[in-house]
C-alpha cells in the first residue's frame, strides 16, 4: 500500500466504508406490487387475442354472405336420362315460296 497515491488510498477507504453500510436485508427483492397493474406484455396479449377474434369473425361473416349471393353462378343440375321421343309428323303442307318477283311500290310520292 505504500506505493499507491494518497488520493487512491482515500477513494478506496471511502468505497470500503460505503460497502459496509449495505446489508443482506438491503439486497433482498422488494415485495411485488398489489392491485390491478397491467404490464406491457399483458396488454399485448389481450390485444392480440382481440385482433385474432375480430379477424376470425370478419372472415366468417364474409364467407357466409358470399355463399348466399344471387350474383354467384350456381352449377347446372346433372342431366336426366330421358327416353327418345319421335316428333309427330304434321299433315299440314308447308307454304312454298313463290319464285315470281312481286312489284315493289315506288318510294317516290306521286304529286298532283
């Protein structure tokens, strides 16, 4: 200790005296807080659950509303097997168009 500076000696003595003032009781943890205290972690958990529930509810509503939309095309029902039918023959003769040209009325008005 003889080769140390006097200032260093005084600092060491002061720190040693200050260290003796601290006991084991001073180092024990404090009592946890009581009452309704919400930490950041707790708030984040509650918010994330609320956001997830809201998103799930919105997805369910969109799914339900989109399935009953009248604009949505519905698939055609499957074809039914039917027995072949024969078209009845008609006994009424079909009119045959004539090949004689008909006179076309003039578009020009005749004046007095």
